[in-house]
C-alpha cells in the first residue's frame, strides 16, 4: 500500500484528433526535396486546380496527388479522416449545387464557376416539389468543386508531413529575404510562423486534457440546453486560454534569456540549391503548365 502511494501519478495525454500538421520523421523521397521547391510546386499545383475546367484535368491532378502521396508514404485513408470538418463544408457545397428552387430556369454558371458537369450535363433536372428539384448538372459541378478543394487540402498535408516546421520557417525567411532592403523583419516573421505551427499540436493536446478533466468532474458537453452547454464549454475554454498565455510567457522568457534579437541569427546547416532541385522545379512547373493549358 505504501509503495502504491509513493508512486508518481500518471500523466494522461489524450490522443490528438487532428494531426494534419504533424511532421513525419520517417525518411521518404519527398523528405529529401528542398522545402522551397515543395512550396513553389504546391503553389503551382493549387493554381492548376483552379485553371482546369474539365474532368480530364481533374483526373490528371488526382494522378499527380496519388503519385506524390505514394512517394511521401502518406496514408490517404487516415488523411481523409483527419479532414472531418472540411468534409462537412464540402457536403454543404455539394448539397447547395445539387438542388434548386427554380429548376426550370437553371442557367450555366460563368467565370470561375464555368466548369464541366461531365456526363450529368446531358440529364434534365428532376422536379420533386413544384419548381424545387434535383439538378444533375449542378451535382456534377458540385462534385468537381469538392474534388478541387479536397485535392488542395490533401496536397498541403503532403507538405506539412514531409517538411518540418523549422524548414518551413527557414524557407519562408528565404522567400522574404528581398524585403530586407525595405527594413522588413523577415526573420521575426518566419519565427512567428514557426512558433504558430509548433503550437497547433500543443493546443489540441491541451484541449483534450482539459476537456477530459472537466468530464471527470461531471461537465456535460452533449446534453442539456444551449445555455448549459455553453457554460460547460466555458469551463474548458477559459483554462485552455490561461494555459496558452502561460506557455507564451514561458516561451518569451526563454527567448529573452537566450538573447533573441541581440545579433544576426545563424544556422547550423546551410541548405544549398542544387541542380537536382532546379531540375525537379522545372519539371514540376512544366507539368502543371501543360495540364492547365490542355484541360
């Protein structure tokens, strides 16, 4: 009995439900690619997703994503589960595009929305209640929008999985380097981004710990009226924000004790832009340009 009492208490750490920004330490071919190249290619890929107008282009972008996911050894099923909130938004988008209150005067969208509805474009609207009904062409375009946003989010997850927060901040600093001529604190901006990325998993972990502690004390988050639920969540959010401010204060003291800002920052390893990185950059941007031009 005395031995049990003298044991230190176990710290309960709840699993983080959303770890899309977590860096994977296992080495893959994409881990060795220059972070600056990956960021530029992600921007090019995003532009391509919004330039294509038919399903052939969407199929090409999907094939590019699958190839990169295989190189990064990214679990697509796990990534889809992590984007639960995004799927709710995409579901609403698909629902809004699939139904209309005036199916007899449904026109073809123009501008950024003029994308192909695929095989659904030849199917006439189906009335359900009066002028309200299902629009197959809108459903096809809605599926197109869902695929576009999903590929954009999943492509960003490949970058965060294969690139550490330190590499991302250093790459951002190098991109902003020309602004130093205008006295812009590029290093400070990159440091802010790096700290924000590091605080994302810490915030979710602390949120789960505080919520579990309040549930153990009898807090009811899924029952009762709206006011009672808001009061229950208040017992989680207030300690969470207090803990975050405490962490920020400790971090500021640690940076101040290490004389942050007293001199020019240096890095242990300086990354050089190799010919392989340049060739990969040209190849990737050329592929995105071809897909955008043909589709």
